C-alpha cells in the first residue's frame, strides 16, 4: 500500500520512521503514540508532538512513498 502524504488530514495521528532514503509516514494504530498532523500544505506536512511541544515541517519530497508498509495479502507458498 502506498500512502500519498497529501491524503492525511489535520488531527490525524501518524508515526514517522527513518526509511533509509527519506521518511516513512503512516497512520498510527489505535493506542499507538505518534505525531498529530496539524496541516497538509502543497509542499510539506506540519506535524505536532504534544509531548514535547515541538512542531515540525516535513517536506513532501522527503516522504518515501515506496517505503510504506505493504498491504496485507496472501503469502506466497
């Protein structure tokens, strides 16, 4: 599953992880700690960490779409 970061919505919780050549941004699971999407701009995401009070802008070119978690499917035999 490839996630288009522009499909995120303000108020949504996401996790951000290093993906070798960029960042992997994905929606946080229920109960999982994460950053809150404050805004989705044409060229960057604005994320807020409520625990530390830090607001971060992440350029969209840095989000590695190919590194998103694959969709669950049947395993090869």
